[in-house]
C-alpha cells in the first residue's frame, strides 16, 4: 500500500524498503515552479516508487501530473494546462559516484538527509515546462480575433462599392 507523499524522506532507507508514495502536492508548496505559472492554484498528483536495481544501486522513479494555470501566449489570458513529468533517478551518496555514469542516466546526490521529495518533483516539473502554452484555436480569444481580421481583409462583396473593374467596363460602354 502506498503512503502519502512526505515532504522529506530518508530516500536510501526508503529504497531498501521498496517504498511507494502516492498523493497530491499543492502548487502553493512549490514556489520555484509557481513562478512560471499564472497562479498558485492547482495541484500535482505524484506517484513515486523507490527500490534497488540489479547492480544494487538505489533509485527513485515516478510520475507527476500537474494541472496548473498558465498564460496563453497568444491571448495572454490564464488557462488550465495539464503537464506530465516522468523521471527515474539513481540515488547517490556522493558526487564521486557521478563519474562513470552513462550520459542518459539521471542521478541525484543526496547531500541532505532526509531529502526533500517536494524539491525533486518541483525540479522535474520545471524541466518539463512548455515554453509556449496556448489555448486550442477554437477556445482562444486572440485566435478568433485574428480570424475576424483576416476575413475583413478579403475583397468586399458589398454591391454599393464600385470596383475599378466596373468603372472601366462603364467607360468602355460609354465610349
Ligand atoms: Zn488564448
């Protein structure tokens, strides 16, 4: 059975015990991540498992599903935006262990024990931020505005307006 996400945990110990944490973290508890957002409303559903791999190396892996408010980069209105981050990190006791790791392996050095799980999740969410979030075009104020503007530039079919072509035709008839 999973436990609620503790703010801090002894991750090496949790890895030896095959720990499993699952629960929600409020966006308000992640101030660095919140700086990228339009508000501190919303939460992150987090699921984290810890264990040791075949090399007896401790790891943490998990997913974070966030529902957050961001500014649409087209109309600059707030919008709800779903984000997902998934991550797997080797847990290291010291910086020295970073040497020799393959490039595609992510790792975290546990300088502080207990370690902040909130910080780890927050870092992963910041890495996954979409640079240019936008409404779907159908829901975006700016998109419908641009659409209207585009239409008004199309040739007018208004019969009251006399086109140069019509004038030329009349001249021909008169002459
Ligand atoms: Zn928009």
